[in-house]
C-alpha cells in the first residue's frame, strides 16, 4: 500500500498505463478503479480526480501468497547452501 503519481492514457472506458514493466489496464469511475498491473497483479485504487494522487491496494490471491512463501523458502535454502559451500575449499566444490 502506497501513494504514487502517474500518467494514464484513456481509450474509451479503459485506462491504460505504460511503464518499464509493460502495459497495465484499469476500469472504473473517476476516483475508484479496478485494474491489472503489467505483471498480472489485480488491484483497487482510490484517488482524488484531477490531482494525480491516489492510494492503491493490491489484492492478493492464494496463488500469489503461495508463490511468495515458496520464494522465501528457496532463498533460505540457497543461503544455507552458499554458507555450506563457502566452508569447503574451491577444489572440493568443483569435484576436482
């Protein structure tokens, strides 16, 4: 959850946002919108029309929650492996 500033382009009832991550789209009325970010995350935003100021809340799904937990577990495993590998000389790590 955070405040941001953005520039959007309107194409009929759909608003499109272009960023370095890709293209996102949103639907709604001024001040309240539902959207999909370039990476596929769904969100709701509340804003003050005409100011460019808005508040955004990403809606988490069970799949996103599971993915984040798996990423944390994988990073922890990789860190442990790196610590274990650093204790051995390089020639043993390379199976020489």
